[in-house]
């Protein structure tokens, strides 16, 4: 297929492009600067200078998409702290999820693209505690989490408002990304510096997914997702305390301290059963960093062990 992808220079886009090209697809994308466009073209991608939120680009989107069989919207600008409640920190992502989605949908229809893949997020589910969250659970419409969730709800409503006969759409609700360039690197840095703590007893659930596995889910959805479908794209959920303890073990540093006096964070225990059975996708890369991301060599392990012994 010839595929128009928005969001190719982000951490997910950098994982997605090689997989699309390896499958024999042709990719066209937007690049906000000439340097980025040249880098994309050197990688074998057709790049058009533009910004999804700029009026001049929006006006010409149908011609940019013309000739493409599918449109993929992966563009976000999620703040460094994904739990940040300040609307200003989420403003760019909110606009990409609302204005950007509306522009892409309209342009895809005008250009007669048949398939549309929308990146969404499991962060918009309500706190589920220990309960499994399947795709039929309503997203969180509470005022307390409106900054994060309301744009996601609006975005999904815009996509799902189209009958599958008009547009063969699929929504992929992504788990929190791990891998190079993600917040996992900040967590590793915090553990090395002994500045990460665990609120409560660490029993709230995380639903994570490696960016390479997320990219493979997009490729699979483009090629075979049922029209009008929504899927959680996550690895096996893990409790927050266990996750950080395992990262600490991989780094050979102490486990982070628990703070039982603090409330447990939002718990998101998402099921990927539908993605496995209906989409034919399953995570292959896993959520744990490799040695390169950990920055671990036999020499660093030895020096860390000696330092810990000396501290005793």
C-alpha cells in the first residue's frame, strides 16, 4: 500500500517507518523542517514540508494524501511527565488529537483513502484497580481527568462516527511506551540516582508496550484489522512496584523506597486478548530494556557491586 503517516519523527514513528518499508509499503509523510524532510527522504520516505496544525498544510492535505490507500495518525506531543495535570503541558497533544484528527479524517475522505488507523491511549480508561480493562469499558469522563481523557474521547468519537463502509477505520489504544527514547529512560536514570520512590504499596497496574511492538501492531492493523475495530495494544500488565524493582535488579541498584502514606497512582490493568484473537497481534519484544539501553557492561556491574559492598 501507499500510506500517509503523520508522526514519523517521534519515538513511535522512528520504529514504525522501517517496519512499513520492510513490508514493501510506500510511505509519504509530513516534515516540519527541510532538514527533517531530507533525513526522511534519505531513509526512503516521501516527505512533504508541513505541520498538521498549520492552516496552509490543512488546506493542501487532500492533495498530499491523494493516491494513498491508507492514513495513519500517530502524532502526539505527550509531556515528559505523562501524569502532568496542567492543560498547558497537554495543549499540543490535545490539538493533535482533536483538530489534527478532524483535518486528517476530512482529507482522507476527500482523497478517497480507504483505510485509517488512529493511535489512541489506554491512559483514558478509568482507574480499574485489580480489574481487567477490556475495550468495552467506557473511557473516563470524570472532570478530574478531563485534561488527559476528554480529548481522547472526542478523538475516538470523531473516528468511530464514520460507518466502516465510508472509511475502514481502526483505533489502537496504546499502552505506555517503553524502549529507547521513552519515559523508561527517565525511570532508569531515576533509579540509578536513587531518587525514584513508589507511592503507596506499589500495587497499581501499568499497561506497557515496547515501541517496536506498537509499531508492529500498526502494520498488522493496516494489513488486516476488521473495519470499525478498537484494540488495546499492551504487553502483560505489571504492578508498579514490581516493575521498578525489576528495573532496579537489571541495573544492580537498590529497590526504590515505598511510601505507604501516599495514595496509589492510577491503575490500568488492560487486556490484550482482543488484539491476540481478532487482530492476530501479540507482543514480541517485551517491556524490559536491553543491555545497550541499560548501559551495563561486566565492568560496570563489577564496579557497582564493589561500591555497594563498600557502602555496607
